[in-house]
């Protein structure tokens, strides 16, 4: 087990490094519940997803989703998406796992970045909620030292082929920076789909931060 406060590996009820209580999650998968102090500043996706309050909130998002999925189905996506790359900087993670930055050929897409005055943990959860409410299936989450890269699908429709939404969430000195990019391969124009997607994402993030 690893301490959710200092990251030290250990066993027993308390961390030998900082004294934080070490409690395993009810799911029996060796993930750790955060201390009562809160999870707002937690950067690790796997730890956030082990917090009952966070899982409760994510499951409830399906009630506002534009696509019909049960809360259990959404949580199943969240659980399967995690793909840790321990000890790697977020910049390295983004350069490796985000094809929007390196993909060649015919494609269309948009990018947008904003600095939010929100703690990193709250922002990661807000992004996951925004994806669920928009009905955008989660594909993968890659962990970095200062944040994570979240990949979701952009379903095909009458205007465009299926694409991908890549969101980088990184801790800053004043809060959190969110960078989002869409990538729809195989066509030159998406008739505003990418712009609407990014506008919806950041609009939801601002609403949740208010």
C-alpha cells in the first residue's frame, strides 16, 4: 500500500513517514481512500477514483448525460481507463500519448487552454463529470507527476467522422491549467463540431468552479 499523503509504501493502519491513516477502499482493489482532510489537491487519478464521495458524484452525472448510460457503466469506464506511467513528467506523457500533437495526414481539430483557480483534484473530477454529462466515452487516463492526460471519444455524427478529445490537466502555482484538443482524422472540416465541443467543456468547467 502507498500513503495517499506522502506516497511512502508501507502497511498497517498508519503511514510510517507522515502518520496519515491508511485505509483500503471498499472495492478491495488496494487503492487508498484519502484522509478526511480532503481530496481537492490530490493529483493521482487512481486515488481520486477510490474516494466514495468522488465516485458518488461521477455516478450522479449520468442523470444529466445526453447519452443514456447507467452510473455503474460510467464508473466502469473510469475504472478501466487508468493507464499509469509512474515517475514520468506530464509533458513527456502528453508527447507520448496525445496523438493530436503528432498525428500527420488529413485531419481537422481545434485547441483551447485556460488557467483555472481551482485545485487540481477538483478540476480532474470536474473534467470527468463534464465528459459524462456530454456523453463522451472515456478511453484512457495517463498519470504524470503534476497532473494527467485524459482521452475521450468524439462519436461520429452526420457532420463528421469519429474523433478524439485529449485533455491535459496540470497543477500550477495558482491553480490548474487545462489544455484540450480535438482530432478528427480523414476530413478537412468538421462544421463547428470541435469548437462546440471545447466551448461545452470549458463552459461546464466554469459552471462547476463558480
